[in-house]
């Protein structure tokens, strides 16, 4: 059986970089508006469930110890997640289906999710799998070869094993897709960002799952969106410096020039923490931002 470079990717999967469509400008809340995000109880519960399970699965499949830290949980959409994939050959599709073979839904995927492996950890892990030390490998944004993609699939397989363990209570399991998958879902998505460390290298792995599936992994007393907290969302240009005398005399309509071009990037912050780079725009007559790329989470001490 052959495994081409795009094996396991759905027909509606991550777009090829050369043929990627222009990002859609989506309306965003004004600076200071509150939006629903996972609260501390949800985050802690998911860390307790997923971190040890993923570390154990990686140890079995990579024959190497990996540090696993769930550093971020954010809300998105499947389209936005796939649009922000930096290298499509590092993104894998997983399918969700019934756990038991006798289930009447057996053989039918009820949904899919995605695992995006950052280049800064993908290439060191590939080096480890090929017998190297891993830590000396420099990250590269080049596409993976078919052989590299087959080797690296051990990481999304470990992710599927980890998620399956968390979904046993609801009779669902997660598997690496073996071909094109059309099944998706309607509604919001949650993006789990893990920071993996392995033999001196570290990098981000993002997992896009339906919010409803994420809730199924939680203890029953936390499996409600009501346990999710409101968090401040803001988008701002880099700071501009003004003498105190000029700042005190500013009035409505005054223009303050900055070194940032009109089409330059702004930083999107959630609860004061920089999460995304974006560009200013408009949507349906409202001020809006276009998310251009995620910002790499800070390294754990």
C-alpha cells in the first residue's frame, strides 16, 4: 500500500500554499469586548486528562520521552484553523466514530478533526525516528516527503490514542484517516495547543476539535459551556510614542502617525496575552480584523 504526501488529508483539508484562497475578513468584537473562552476549571481538567495520556502515547510510538504541556485553548472554526496551517504536509486528519464494532454507526465517520505539527518539532522528531539525536536539527518550512509524512504520522496516531482514551465514556474513538474524509461538523471548534519537548527540541502541535467533542472529555460537572469564562479580546497597532504635552492636548479627530503601514499587522490579545497576528479591515460596514497567523506560545520554564 502506498502512502502519498497527501494521504490522510480530506479533499477539503488544508489548502496548498500556492493556491490558498484569500482569507475572509471576519467581523471581530471591538477592543475590550468580552467573548466566551475556557475558564480555569476547564483548562485544568483538560490538562489533567490529556497531558499524561499524550505523553504515554508518544513514549510508546516514538520510543522517546516527550514533555507535553497544554498551553492554550481557543475558539475558532475549522475553516480558520485550516487556513492558518503553515505547511499542509505537516497537517493530518483524524476521524471520530463509534468505539464498538457492533454499533449501528460502525464504519461511518461521524466527524473529523485535524492535527497540525509545527515544523520546529516535526523535523527533530523525524530525526529521532531515523536514529538521530533530534536536538541539532534546524526547523524547516519545506514540505515533507512521502517517507517523512509516513514516519511523522506516529505523532497524530498518538494524539488519536490520547483523545480516544478521553472519549471512552461516550463510546467514541478517534483514528488517523486513511483516505479522503468528507465528514465535518457544524458549530464552533476548539483549538488545543500543546507544546512538546523532545531531546532538546520543542515546538507547538495544534489540535482542532469540535467544542461538543471537547466537552465530552470533561468530567460531568464541567461539561457545560457555562463553565467557560468571558475573556477580553483586543486588537491594537504597536504602541506609538507621544510627548506628554501632546497626549494631553489630543482631541476627537486628531491623527496620530505610527511606523506601522496601513496594511501592516496588528496584534490580537486575549486577556492581555498576544495570540494572533492580524490585519485591519471591514466586514458589512463594521470595523474588522483578518487573522493572518497564530503567534507561537511562550516557552514553558
